[in-house]
C-alpha cells in the first residue's frame, strides 16, 4: 500500500524531515467516531473516500475540556499524553463526545471554542502538534483516510 500512498513531498520537507511510522490508514463504514485526543507530532490528514468532520481545539482549550471530563469522572490518574482504549469506550468517551459534539456547530458547546472542517475525498487538513481533535464520519457508506505524522 505504501506504493499507492507515498509520503507527500510536503511531509518529507517539513520540519526536520522525519516521517514517524510512515502512514496510518483508517477504513470504516459510517458511522465512525474518534474521541477527543491529541497527537505527539504534527499530522497531515487526507480524506480518501467518504466524508468526515474534524473538530480541532487549541492545546489550552482541549486540555480544559479533557480536565473537565476527568474531574467529572473523579479521575486523577488519566494522562492526556497517553491515550488508549479508555478513550474509545465507557464514560470518558460519552462525556468527551457530549462536550465536543453537543449540536450541529461547535459554538453550541459549553465554552468550547475551536475550528471545524468537513473533508471529502481528496481534501486534507494539517493538524499542528498538540492540537486536540475529534473526528466523525458524515453520511453513510465506506470512509477511508490516511495520515502522516512527522517531526
């Protein structure tokens, strides 16, 4: 698959020119959802098929949402840096989704200010290092995307 999805020249020449773990491919059938999280490196995200909406929060705003959810859960041990299965199930997932996706527009959220983009096949977005984001598919059918992390 690497031959079909080569690392973009932009990624190879940006930053220190180091690509992390090559590419990740995300395939699914709508509805798909990725809870609020942040990546340790800059990320170039490309939608291949279907449509997805990405909600993006500044590091300070995202941390505030994460901390509020953790406080609601009474958790003192969850780390915003190391996200695992806990973000994909249970109360944390439900509370994060309610804070980030409360209505049609991100402005509907309680004190959550961020950016939103809906990507169709062939469209991409740059996610800066440390910026929090959550992703949902739009519509029905298959979705596919790829991303490259780099330093």
